[in-house]
C-alpha cells in the first residue's frame, strides 16, 4: 500500500461556507448593509487555529502508523495493534513511549532479517519457514493497512465536519454581535457580495477571539 497520505482533507472546507446570508434580525430605520468573510473569521480566529493544529496532529499520528506499516510489513497482529493503540494516544507516558519504541525496534529488526533471508543464495528449512511467516504477515498487513486507511479517513472527515459546524456557529454569533453593535440590518457573506462596502470581517474576528472557547 503506497498511498499512505490522506486525501487533501482540511479541517474546514471554505467552499462550503460560500453563499451564507448573515442577517442580524434587528430592525433599523435605514437599511444598512455589510459584508463579512466568514471563512477568514473562522480560520484566522484563535479557535480556528487551535483546531487546525489539532487536525494536523491527529492526521500526522495516523499517517505515521500507515507509513510505518508500509515500510516494515512484517508486523505480527499483536505488534500492529500495540503500535496502533500507543500511537493514537494523545498523551503518552514515559513507559508507553518506551514500549512503542521497543515494539517498533523489534519490527524493524524482523524486517532486516527478512531482507537478509531474501538475499541468501540458499536457505535452511527453518529459514524457509520463517520467510513464509514473513510473507503471510506482509499480506495480512496489506489488508490491515487498507482497513485502517479507510477508517482514519472517515474518522478525520467526521472530526473536521463536527469542528466546522461548531466553528461556523461561533463565527455567526460574533458576526451578529458586531452587526447589532454597528447598526447593520443585513450582512452578506463576501462570496455573495465580493465588492460590497462596510466589511466587518476584522471586527468579527476580534469579537470571536474575545470569547473564551
């Protein structure tokens, strides 16, 4: 399995935000219109940046597992599961980190042994049995890695979608507060009114950052 990289998943899809109409729902004697780049408010906010960092770390951990399995395919099922479990822990103890390093070292040693056996001009019956075992492990790990890849992709997309909804809602609240304070009757997303005046993006970003997560 050579494709160990996820599809180009971003923790938020900016295109999905275009076309949103932001209405302040406050009456005004004179109509006052504004525009806002909600994608910028979400992504440049402290909350958005924290989510981007979180997504990057989650993604890196999962890609690391897949890359290790792809490079060293002679893992036993037990070794693979332990690497999976330990690598996905957000906070590892010193003992867990040492165990993860130890399991990986054992796998790397087995992979080196497998390559040595393949280069031998002749092998003993014991070595042939070991080579067959390594071959079986490699086939098993191919299927395991494919299953993990699909699971990771679904997991990360679900996480991104959930965070996107929460982030957009926080941005909406901040935008509505700014719109009310500045007397706007309607605020359009910049995708609808790209040349609109009265841009309240920066003020909305400031308002969103002022709120505690």
